[in-house]
C-alpha cells in the first residue's frame, strides 16, 4: 500500500513544478541580473527530490519525477487549449490572458529538458553518495547533488531558451545556478527536519545498493 506521506510529498513536488512554470512568465531584475519569478518556487522541487530519494530511494523518486513531467505537460497543453478557445465578444482580456499564461514552445522544450536532466542527476547523486557515506553527512549529499544538478539545469535551460537571441548566456546561467544552489544550502536545516520526521514516521530508510540509477529501467 502506498504511504499517505509519500503521496503528500509527491503532490507537493508536482505542485511546485507546475507553479514554477506559470510564475516564470514574470521576469524580475536584481542588481542588473534578470531572473524569472519561477525561482521563488522551483528550487523547492530539488529539496523535495532530496527528501524523496533520501527516505524512499531512487526508484520512488524516479516515479515522482516522471509523474511531475506528465502533469506539467498536461498543464501546458491545457493552457494552450484555453488560449486558443474563441473569446466571448464582450470579453476584452484575451491579450492579457495570452501574455500571462502563454509561452513559446522553445521555452517549454528548454524547461522540460532541463527538468529531466537536473532532477535525475540530483536523485542519482543523492542515492550514490548515501551508499558511499553509509547514510552519514546528509548535508554533503544534498549540497553536492544540488551544485551539480542545478549547474546542468541552468546550463541546459538557458542555452536552449536563449542561444542566438543576444542574451548574456554565461551571466544568466551563473546567476540562476548561484541562486538555486544558495536556496538549497539555506534550506538544509529544513531538509534535515523533514527527512528525520519521515524516516521515523514511515519506518523506512532506503539504500540503493543494487538499484540501477537510470531514468528508465527496461
């Protein structure tokens, strides 16, 4: 039987992912560096991914990552369908609706590719380091996995989304990587609390000693 707590954590993961893509439409500028508002929520998905892998193992995290991908795709398709529905004659907000909820397929492709590579890398590193450290030093694997995964995530997203547009790629990649990684480091105490509570409540602490750490197991 699937644990209620596992389902709850999975739902939080999917919610953060979908919210981040909707919020990302708004761009903000801090000290001359442009960021999308999705950064308010998106790093939380990595924290939740750490919790999933640490408590229930790579296979359980992999399942949630693919569910998140499917739900995000469904949300994107539904939004596009709503945008293309004919507007009522008296409704004057079609343009605003498209501006807020619309997105280019290039950005969507960038987001999906970055998400899959980043999340699976994060989970695989977490699982591998847990076995190597015999479950000690949780902080070392949450931070290490995030530094690598967020670097890949930011590089893939920015490159696919903005290459050839004149945008400062290296500056944007670095800014996103530093912000998201810093988010994870600051949240480390909360990760400890969540992991400790769930391990006690669930009575599980999975080690992926013989698990194939691949996105799809044939």
